[in-house]
């Protein structure tokens, strides 16, 4: 925000020179990013945090400056003369959209003279980087930058029926803003309308048809409070950004609505003359009740690390316009002013004390103690899995933990209980904690599909939430989910890569698994000691359709918590091979029901110690293979550590393997 030093001095006395004041404001939490000298003044560019809407004006910053420097702060005195004509005889206001407009006020002033602003007013407007327009418009801008309350002046005679209606827009309704742009409105946009058409986009920008012009003699002055979310969404949707919308989005002082209206009508009468109608139209006015927050003095040293005397705490809070009354030897009852909605808790008050007492008074340690700890197995597993899967070309995803009822029912294999539900209307229909990562990952894949990234291979490491009988809180094991393109062998290969990277010591069997989530005959379950630790397969068409996917997808999920006792993450190294290897391929015929895991187990047991690598190639059933049997093709690598392996040695090892296969699996070498 741009701030005039000369303007600040009209409200705060005994301010230090501009450069020193900039330093004080920065140390107090309002960071001054630039100091600019202009003719007769100095301007600051100040970064105002989103929670300090009260500092988006000169009065707010003058209050801060006075509190930081010890000067006096005073609001300008407001006096004006009213005519005998009641305002209700000149204009009317209705607010059917009261949920989006908590308060609306209107004042009327007649017989004004539109003219250039006097020099003092023009200088203030120019200091803010704006071009003066006329005396009335410049007053509304002056008050906005003075107290933070946005205002708008309408030409009363250009309002149909002299009637203001604060309502939602009609479908296809349009308005031309004062910047000359035309916008089509929708029913979720709040407008200020007369009896015929919209005359302003509420809280954002006025309309061209009702703006104050050189011929204007009667003015209706608007000062209101609007819903923050409504203003923000409207401003972004219409691409209309203004100083008014910027302040409404962050929240205004509810008591500033009336103060700003009185201040503006005073200044309009001062610079443009006119007769002020008696009274004010004030719709939905509700008396503001100051919240009271208890501050325990004993908490201050626990939070800040320093003692701040009781008298100093009271002085600081009162300088910031907080009301303070004793609540006991250790407790202060603090009344929070209307312009500080960011202060809701005890720790907020302690922060105010720290800001003004001085952060530089809080001691710092000259050294930091560092304690080295061991990285846990779960963290090491996560790092290992991420490295292996990203190295394989997958991208890590981070998805929401909430699903709809239909989505949570897609893959309910990890529990037979109903998912845990969350009673939160903001979640809408997505109010169930997921029991599997796969529905969330498929939704992420659909998002990529909708953005023309149709073959996104994704994985995620995250907890799932498995309900426990008679207990309110679920188990939260960490799972690994994968979705990818390709064949079943590819998704199974990813699972085997993970198991290999983790050094799983137990035998992991891969069994057929039938489930509606997978295509018939294209699902598998990974089992250790009879307990499932994972699933993989080709996602069924019905599951793809449920999440809106148009192309085939493969999916796998592992329970990493179940695998944790089985991992062996010790890094081992060995010399590079010195002697060449001998490679052999075998094609054996076994019973059709014999899984590859049994073949691998028998081969590994029989081929040791010369067998160094075993790779599955393919299976075949059909012509030249007897019914009930299948052909299994695999490759073997033999190597010795201390000499070049001879073919006779490799033949002997291969013969041992064939004999073991024949003995244990009734296998035969395919001719």
C-alpha cells in the first residue's frame, strides 16, 4: 500500500523523520519496502499482511506509528449541518440479498457544485498515485485511503425511481462499468440496482450510467458492508480489480461504515457545498459487541521468553485502542476493537505486546544444540520407494484423503467395515476417509487425461484409514498406490521392483485374484505367509467409467506397514564381476496351474551357487502343448567368482535345475 508521510502527520503527532519511521514500522510488522521522495512529501510502499486490513488506510497506520513511537493519535472531528428534509423523502433502499450485504447506508446531499478539487485534496489523491477527477469523487477516494471504508457516490437523478435495490443479478443481465468495460452478470453476482437496471457491481466498481458528472446536483452516497467471499469471486470472475474490492475482500471495520459515511458527507459539503438531507438510511444495522479476550500475564514469559511488566502490557494495548480492565492479579480482560478482527486468542494479544515492546528485546541463543537421530525404517522405506519408482519414470502424486460414497466403494479390499465419515458440510458429498489409494489416483489420472496428458504414470505414498470395531479412530497404515499404462507384466514389474528395492526377505507369492475392480482373469494378490500385502491388475471397464477414464489403466497397491518387518535395507557392495557369464534359456512344460513363483523357487534352490540371475520371459498354451499344461520360458545367468565358467559347468548346473523341476513340478523340457 502507498502511504503519505505528510498525511500520517495529520493524525499522529511527534512522528520521527521518514527514514526512521520506516524503520519503526518495519520492526513493528508493517514492512516498508520503498521510500520515495515527492515534491513536498515522502511516500512509503508498505507490505500489509492479509490479516491486518485495519492498516490499509492512513488512520490505521497512523495509529500504529503513534503506538510505536510514543506519539499521540487522534481521529479527525466530524461536524456538518443537516437540512430539514428527511432523507427518506428523497431516496429509498431495499436489500433483498441481506446475506451478501450485512449493512447498507445511504445519505443524500442536494445542490452540490461539481468542480475540480481544491489543492489540498488534489495533492492527497495524487500522492496515492491517482488522477483527481472532481471534488465529489475525490472525496470518496480520500475517505477510502483515510479510514479504509469504500464509498460510492451516485447521481441521484440518474437512479430510476430514486430507489436503490441491493440484489443478485438476473441471468444475462449486463452492466457497463465506469472504466468503460461491459460485463455479463450471473445470479451469483451481487449488484446495486435501481428500479430498471444494475447501476454498480457491489463492492467492486460503479456503473457508467449513474456516475457523478459535471451536471450532477444531487448525490446519493453509499457506504456499506459486503460479504468478503462474494466480492472476491465477483472481482476475479469479471476481472475488475479496484481499491474498494481489495479492502472488502480482506474485511472492513463494521463501525467504519457509519464513520466513513459521516466523514465523506462532511467533506463533500466542505468542497462542493450543498444541503445534507436529514438522517441516514441504514438497512440491517446491528450494534457491534466488542469481543473480550482474557490475557494471562504469566503466559507472556512462557511464549516470549521475557517478562513484560503489567503496566507496560496495559500501556501497549491501550495505545493500540484495546480496552483493558483487570480480571485478577494475573489476568487482564481485553476488549478487542471492531477494526481488529484478527485478534481472537490470548496468543494474538501476546503478539501485539511483543510487536510494540520490541522483538529486539527478545533474547536469542548464540548457539544451537543439534541432536543426531536415526532415520526410522518407515522413512527409509519411503525414500527407497520414491527413488526406485521415479527412476522407473513414474511421477509422485499427492491426492485428497476424502472420497464420495461411490468412489470409496470401488476397491474395498483392505477392510470389511464401512469407511469413516466426516460430519462437515464443507466437504459436500466427499465425506468418507479413503480405505484405498487407488480411487484417488485414478481421479488424478482423469485430471491429467482432461488436460491431454492421457498416459500419466503415477504413484503415491500416503496413509489410508481402516475402521476399527467399537473404536472411533481408524488404523492409519501407510500404503503405496500405483496407476500406469501397459500390460499386467508392467504393473507387476513395478511391484517386484519395490519389493526388490526394499530387500524383502520373505517369499512373496503372487496369486490370482478376482474382484470387480479388476478385469476378469487380470487381477493378482501378493501374499506373505498367507496374509495379503498387496494387489495388482488391469482396472475393469466399470471402475474406469466410474471415475471418467477413457483409456485402459493398470493399478497396484501395497501395504508398506505390513511389509516393514520383512524389509532389509542394509546397503551391501561387492566387486564388479571379473569373469564372464554364461547365459542359457530354458523352455519347460509344467501343469497349467503351476505359478511362476513355484518355478522360480525350484530353479533358485537347484542352481545355487553358480546361478546369479533368473528372468521370466513368457508363457504359452495352445498348439503343440498338451491340454492342462503350459510352456514357461525363462533365462538364466551363470557365473563363478574365481574363474571363467566352462560350458561343462554351466551344463551341469542346468541339468541340476532340470532334474529339480522334473522332480518337484513334473516339468519336461519342451522339444
